[in-house]
C-alpha cells in the first residue's frame, strides 16, 4: 500500500538515478543537497550536487567568435562523501556488486532520505547498508547522515573514507557542456581534530567564500572503537581514511554531522570559524533529528492540503505527489529564507537547469506562501525591491523611463538571459530572444498586489511595493506608442508567454506587436497603480511623488492608456495572441505527431528542419489563456469594459477551445493553466489535465529535464488548482472570496488558510462550505460567496449550503 507521505523506489535503476536524485533532494531554504547516494561520485549514473540559495558565479565562454558570459548557480562542495572498500578492492560501487535488496524512501512527513542496500560482492560476502539523511529544517546551516554497515556472513577488515570535496564542477546539464564550468577555487583544508575535517573554497568571480566542516564519529555495536585516521589533503579536497575490524552480524555506525557557512551570512564572525565551531558543538544525529522533525510537523500543519476522493483508489498516488510538490516548495523557500536576499528559482535549488535563475514562475509559486506564511512572500518580493535600481538602469539603457526588470534574474538583478542557446535536436547555437518577454514586469506588479490583498501589509506597500509598481507603470507608459488613427495605444517589439513566436515570419528583427496578454496586463497595471495611489497614506503618497518626481501629467497619461490599450481579434471574438496572428499558417499537428511522436518541443524540431514556429498558429504554452488563469470572469469583464471592449462569458470557452487545439505543451506550466481554465466549463477534462500535470516531474514527462532540477512553478501550480481553482478562492476588494467548484472525483477538501491575521480552518464538500477562525489578533474579516458577503470573527464558524445558499454563523 502506497503511503501518501513517502516516495519509494524498490529497485536500483542507473538510467533513472539522476531523476531520483532531483526528486529526493533535501533542503531548508538556505541550501539543498540532491538525493545522490553517500558513496556516489559524479559520473554517467550519478550527479551529487549541493546548492546554496543565491550562490551564483559568472564565467565567460568563447562561442562563434564571441565571448558569452553566463551566471550559474554553483555546485558547492560535496559533503556527502562517505565510502568504503575491502582490502585490495575498489571503492564501493553498486554496479560492481549483486544487489539482493534495495529500498530508497523519501520520507516527506519528517524530511528524511532513507536508503537500504543489501548486496553480495564477488567473494560472496553479503552486507547490509542503511542510510538516514537530513538537511536540517530549523538549523539552516546543518546537515547530517547516519550510515550503518552490517556484515551478514563474513568478518574481516574494512576501510572507510569520509571527505569534503570542493574539486567538483558544474556538469549537471548536458546542453551546457562545453561551457566554462569551473567555479570554485581552493582556499584551505584542515584536520582540526581526530574527528573533524574542514574545507574552505571561494567562487572565482563573485568571490563568495564557502566553508564546510564535518565531524565523523564511529560506533561499533554502540561502543566507540580506537581508530587511527589518516588525513588525505590536496587543493580543494580533504578526507580521512581509517580501517576497522568488522564482525559478522555486528553493526558499524558512522555519523557525519556537517556545518555549512558562507561569507554572506548575517551574525557571523568568519565563515570558516563559524563552521568549525558549530560542528564541534553540534549534538549527535538523533538529537538533531528531533528538532528537525518538529520543524516539519509545524510546516505541514500550515501547508498540507488534504482531500478525499468519492471513489478512493487502492493506492493514493495523487495524494503522494501533492505532498511531494508541497515538500519541494517548502524546501526551496522556507523560514530560513527570511534571513536571505534571494528570489525563488524556477527549478528550485535542486540542480543547474536554467542556471538557478528567477523567472516569472513566481506567479505560480507565491499563492501558497501568501495563504500560509506570507512573510516568505514578503522576503521574496524584497529580492525584487533590492534590484529596483538595476531595473531602472536597464530601462534607461534601453531608452525608457521607469524600471524594466529582466526576464532572467540572478545575483544582482541584471538581465541574465543567455544571448545564444543550444538546440540539442540540431546541435546548433542559435540566438535567444526570450529577454523580450517584458510581461515579467506585469507579473511582479501582480505578485505585489496579491500579497497586499492577502495581508493588507500597508507598511510593505508604502515603503517598497508602491515604488516598484509606479516605476514599472512608468516603464510601460514609455514603451507604449499612440496610434492616432485608432485612438489606441500599442506595444511593439515584445514576446508573449508563448515563447514559440519571437518575430514575424521573414522579419529582420525580433519582436511582436500588441501581444494580447501583455497589453491587457499593462492596462491592469495602470488600474492598480492608480488604485494604490488612492489608498496610500497622504503623507507617504506625497513623499513618493517627490522621490520619483512623479507629476500629475504622468498620472493623467496613465489613466488614458489604461482605457485605450489596443487588443486585436479575429474569427468572431477570438482574442488574437498578437497583431497578425490570424495571418499565420495552420500547423499540421497530426502529421508531426505521426512523424515524431512527442512534439512538446516543437520549436527545436522545426529549427532542426530549417523551419520556425514563427510561421504557424502553434504555441508552446498558454498565452492568451493566461488571462483566464490570473483573472476571474468578473475581473476580466471589468478590465475589458474599462478598455471599451465587450466581454461576454462565452468569450472564455470559445478562446479556450481555439487555443488548446493549437498548443504543444512544451512547458510544464501549460497543463496547469489549461486545467485551470477548464475547471468551470469542463470539470472532467480539467481533472484529467490536473492529473497529467501531477506527473510532470515524478514521471519526467519532458524526457530528462527533471534530472537537471524540478519544475517548481508546475509543482506549485498543481497545488493552486486544488487549493485556489477548485475552491474558487480569491483575495479581492478586502474580501476573501470562495466559489467552490469541486470535480466529481473530489468529495471533501480541507486546508488551513492565513488571511489578514486570521488562521482559517476550511472544509469544502460538494454541497457545503465551512470556515472556522482560529486564534486571531485582527478585526473581523469578510468572506464572500456569490453576491453575499459575511463577517467572520475570531472563534466563529461560517457554514454555507452551496446548493441552497443558506448560511449560518455559530460558535
């Protein structure tokens, strides 16, 4: 029977090992370590990796007579290294033994990675190895593993090696191979006492110093043996070798406690000293484990979304995957993140894909934090605020006013989007124009506004959020152009979320005109900016006007643009993805599926054929449909009316049907959006796509990408479908709205929600909505359902009959 709290593998599969290493990553928001075996080295089968939140470095590579500089998330020193061998034999490798029994378990409830291997070597010796591992959730600098060796049918000498390896390179993404990848330079190695080894390295461009210290203790059947250790040192590497007499049936237990500090840490004297002292003073594995499990218990109390299916399956795979997605969301950004100046990367801190950069995936990730621990969202938004000046610089260099945030952001907020990317289908390096996705600026405004609606954090809005919103609005005002013949404002030279369309067919330069998603979002940004100016305290509003030299003429111009952004339509009410979309050719979907099978990355296939998706009505992922993902029908009707365009409810299913037939789903986010937008019109299809979305990473449906790092936006998006889409939860107009629309498969949904100082216990059934406030320090909140709004005080329960819409408030 599958446990909803455990991801379990019962066979060793070399071809799947890197995928499992990504899925079994352990982290705490400060650093993360992939789930590679403690004895594994980076080779064809394995890729151990440890990644520090915000641990970036830049290197240059010569490509096509050009120096290309890339900023990468650095693979930090490998602290796992713990191996063994028999006299005269090689160090342990699973490929060289007969595996008799194998079990690997990611225990998500307690944040542990467990591994049990029973094997027989060439001499017929049978041994059992058990491993337990954690990256500590409440002590962000600590990690530990406990490995027990038990000889079943033999006695004799065995040699162990415990090490810290800083000689590793970035080699986790095949298409990046050939690029410069040596990021670390050695500084210091030391054996500080009989049990402790120490390593210090530094990134060679960003000059970030990283120190690790490890204490390896030994017990034989509970007793501490006298062991002579031999130190092995070379630049960037330190190890201890020691030999023991193993006895048949006896346990040899090794505990490796590790501390990791860097030169960026706050309240830290010197990272090397901090790591050495911390590991010397640290408790043993079992004592560390108690606080680690308690921290996870508290997190799960906030984040877990529990549900019941009307016809429960024999094995709840859906429940297990939902826990897996929540687990990785919490590991990427958690309580430890509150002390850091970091964003939230699209691929987590789980690998080197996308080089650890921050994209617009925040749109999909922030809602879970807004509703559970909004302080995390605030911290991640402060990452954007601290890079506001860099966004201003980028706008000015491009010839615009205001702030223009990058499509890909890393250490300091400059544009990190690569100028060239490799198509693995053709082997060619081709220009990358995705930096023209200026809609990331609208996403930042959306995130700020949604955070404010969930928290009413006026301090953040007054001193940080408003400044970002207004400077982004200023950029949008400057990038628009006025078409006097149409009396409409237009935006040229951008890309939409689709990403397949970079330019018009046979155009000499990249960029599209009047992308519908971008233009609607821009109109909405101005509407929000104007509303923020209305709600800011008068004294702060005046200060911002002075600080930004904001003039009433600009505000008047913003109002005009908010009413006159241009949208294009075709085929009787279809919102054109961009101007001229209707002139593109229809694509031969059936023919290409028959020819290639998997055509998710249609752009790569066409480029290899010397063709381009720019010529076709074919999208990589949702573009126009993103509007129906981000806004309710009522909100869109309001925006369209403000723009002077009609918007009937029938617009939604008509556009969904049109674009869903023209999408290859080359992004894991695409299934999420399509499931969401179908939730009201076709619940069965929505649930089907939801279940498909769940498989994105655990089944690696893109054929190898998850091994390079999980897709955090897709994982968070799956949770959003359950906790926001099917519940109809919205934070809008100082009201927490619910409009449940559970698929027939769901009988009950339970979750905790944090809204404006209130902790709410929420239960939703097919015919009933029940909300109870727990302890709260704020005034009563407003709960909305359809046209009715109810006030809910601390300790009260609101119960709404969804069929007859009767309600009752009770103690």
